[in-house]
C-alpha cells in the first residue's frame, strides 16, 4: 500500500535536500577513446560509417581523422563489473537516495527515458570524465507498475581539457514492488492481466512503425535515395543523410547475431529468464527482440529464427522471435 498522510509528508521532506545535489563522485573513463572499442561498437550496432573505423576514409572526411560515434559517449565512463555486483562508493548520493526509497517500500526500479546532446565528436586519445546531478524528484505518481516517484539526473561529460563534450539526462521510476494481495474471485480476471509493460513514447518519427505492428506487420525503414535500411526509425539516413524515406515489410526470417539472458532484476510485465537477441534479418538490417519458447542454454549465435507479431500483455503488440 502506498504511503500517505503524515508518513508521506515526512518522507517527501527527506527527499527535498537531494534535488539539485551533485552525487559526490566523478566517473572517469578507464581507457582513452580508442579504435578497438569503437570497432566493437560499430560491429555490434551495424554502423558502417568510415569516419569511425577506416583511417583513410576518416582522413578524407570533414574530421580529418578517426572519430567515435557520438552515441558511445556514456560507454567511455561505464563502471564495468562493479555495476553488476552492486559495489558502490559510500559517497554516492544517488545510491544513498535509492536506499532511502528502498527503506520506504519503493524497491522496484525501471529506466523510463533518456535525452542526450553531443557538443563535439570525440577523437582517439580523448580522456573522458563525467559528473552527475540529481535534477528533480517528482511528486508521488500512480503508474502501470505501481505507486512511485520519477528521479531525473543530468550527467555532463568533459574531456582532458575540462571542456564539456556532451550531456545526458536519465529518468528512472522507483516504485512499490510488493506482491499484490490475493485477488477475490470477482477481481481475478482483471488481476490476471497485470502488470502491463511500459508503453513506448510515440512521436512523428515512429508512430507509423507502431501502426504497422498493430496491423501485424514488421516494417523496416528504407532510405529513398541510397536504399539503406535502418532500424529503429529515425528522420535521417545515417549513410547519406537524406531525410527522404519509405519502408518495406520484413518476412521476419533471420539469424541470431548476439544475445543476452536477463535473470535479474525482474521487472513486472516480463517472464524470466528473458532472452534478448540482436537478429540479422534477411533483408539486411538488425532488430532487437525477445526469443520465446527456447531454453536459454539452447540459444546459439547463428541460430535461425522467425518473427511474429504478438500481444505481450493485455494491450501491446510486439515482434517476438522463435526458433525457425
């Protein structure tokens, strides 16, 4: 049950000092920006931009040398194994804030959205560090996952000259993660349909894709000029920068390029262990989706799979994969 009344008021007063607070630690990249990590990233993402991986093409580009994909910005300062084992610096005010939420019953956590801005391209040898501020904590909200609070942080990235090279905002929901009380017979049908998955943020650039999914079709965006395929949908072609596009329907046939098995934390709305795969579709692009009806130990790179559009909860349809 959500806290309310005086208890809620006291709790929210404890949250107030954290708003605007620097978390107290600085993240520093373990390695300078380097070609090997950029190459691995580009291979995983299917990004063939020569300015990232080909020294000759990069030398003839506007950059004049190899640069890193802007979307790798956060990758340079991620903490590695310590993030998975739960190790944390006692000075970390962000972790302290999460422990405060946990102590009041808000033990669930799920990321909801992020925004990023890049000031300049990173070059080989750049050394990256980052600082993070807790920008805001929402009032108590009722969400599909339960009662909770949204926490917004802003991380700013700097190079070896202390020049800002970009920033990102990150929002998470801390929510009550208690098992629901046993439903009465009359309530059972409604309870069986819960919980729902988080719904996607729909906008001009992706609404068309979700409309196709609703009609049972897996669509792939296609550049009208150079014919390059791309997913997820976006307004500009990464190959030729054209903003003219169309789309084709995929057969859903493909092979697993890579995969992970998620076992913890268990987010409501999903069945665990959860197999998430990067699939090479036969049309020539990649797609990330869940692989169903197969034991995690039986999943293999190169395994043939077939996509289908299915209801993943009471409301939302998604492409999912099964062994072909």
